[in-house]
C-alpha cells in the first residue's frame, strides 16, 4: 500500500514522498545518505513532511496482541508523539501502515523503514532515521528476523536510545514479543514451520525450538518480563508456563513475570507503570510464578505449581510496578507432568 511513487527499486530510499526532485535531494542530504550507501538493502517509505521536526514526546509503551489493528492504540501512540515523526520498523513486508496511521493521526510524517538483514542494520543512515523519530512502532512478522539481524547493531542501539530518552514505542505480534527483557527467539527449521505449540513445550520444556534470549531491548518497566501476543487465539498458555519455568531453572530470574496480550487487544502502558486494556479480544493475561518448577529437565514433562494469573479485559487497568489489579479476574495454574490444572471453577486455563 501507500500513495506516492517509489524511487528506483534498489535505491536506499524507496520512498512514497510526494516531492519534487529538488526537495527529494534535499531530504536525502538531510539524513546523510551518500553514494557510499547505494548498495544498501533497506527501504524507506514516507508520507508527510520531508523535514523532521522535534516535539515534546512523552513516554509510553503500546503492546498490541496481533490480529486486527486497533485504532485506539495507534491514536494513543500518536498522541504520545505530540505531532512529530511516526516510524514503523519491520524486517519484511511493505508500507501498508503508512496510509493507515496517516489517516488516524495528525503527525509531521508517517514512515516505514524496512531493515531486512544485518547489512542494513549496520548502516548508520538507517540508525539516524530511527534516532529522528518521535514514535517507534515495531510491526509483526517473525521476531527471529529482528533478533538475528538487528541485535548488537546501530539499529539496536538507536532503538534503545529512543527508549532511554523516554519516547513512545509500541509493537504488535512479533513486534510486541521483542519488547520484554525475555524474548522467545522463534527458531524455525524453515520459514513456513508451524508456530511453537504448548503441546510441544509442556512435555519437554527443553524442546530444541524453545529458544529464549534476553535483553534485546532494554525497557526499564519491562525488566524481568516476558511478553507475548496472539495469546488465547493460538493457545499459548502452556508454552508460556514452560518459558517461565525455563527462565527460573536456567538461573535468569527467581521470579519472572509475563504480560501476554490476545489478538484484537492492547495494553497501553504509561511511563509510571499504570496500564489500560483496550480492544474487543480476550484481554491481557498477567502471569507470575510464586515458586520454582519442581521438574524442569530436558526430555521430561514439566511440573510447576502456584502460577498466579490476572486476566484483565477491555477497559480494565493493571499496575506493572506493583503487579496488581482491582478489576481483573485472579486465579492460579499448575502443571503436573505436562498436564495443566486451574483453580477456576470450570477448570478453564483462560
């Protein structure tokens, strides 16, 4: 999608800017891209002003669970950006978000930056585009592309500098999954492999595709936190318990936590840790094991008890700092040799 015309297909700037050639050359010079970058593999599409501006952006994190995009969540992010420059980051795909966000918000610009590989992520021109944004939104896809291609590069540094400056950031699906301190790396034997299922993790929490990493991004509010999306829709409760058990068993944390967002739901987190759930999905699930796993070994079914769960639906609130809510439904889960058990009256794990 997108409204304007692209520059040459292999140019470093496949932009959708409605500009004359003089303005376009000025824009390219503005962000410091010269002939040395002619072979770079990134693509950049932009709507709105070609000139970056600086606005008084305020901190906040929009955690979107995937599925249909939520207008309310994007407007919330835009408001945090105070009319500045809104930047969508992705490793694959197109500029479809540009016209969508541009139709919702009055921003100086809305742009999409596609960073498909490590070569692009090492390009300082790419990092500069990120540094100039007031709002960053990480799109969905395959989070392994983000972790493998962006980790430890100027792109990674620029995103973390954006966070440290207390500017707003958000993500959906895979873009949400990489926001926490703990991240499922989504290892696949081939690109079209099925999603890692709870039924693969519960019988063996050391199943080879359980690839966990830490500190890809460094959001202070999300320290000690695992984040996930598509939660109820893709039945990810069991695998989440396996991930949390692994984090404890491997000595990464004595008491990790998880915020898991269902499709068509979002969690809008203020800078002070207070958060609101929006959307018409199944809401957000907040998990916290109160004790370590009893059995978490390679090739053996998981056993863990007393995992506390809060389920918060549309309009409800949760405090990430105190890990409490007065509006959600609270219950506990356990796993006995790979079998999930719930304290809810109907035995439901959700």
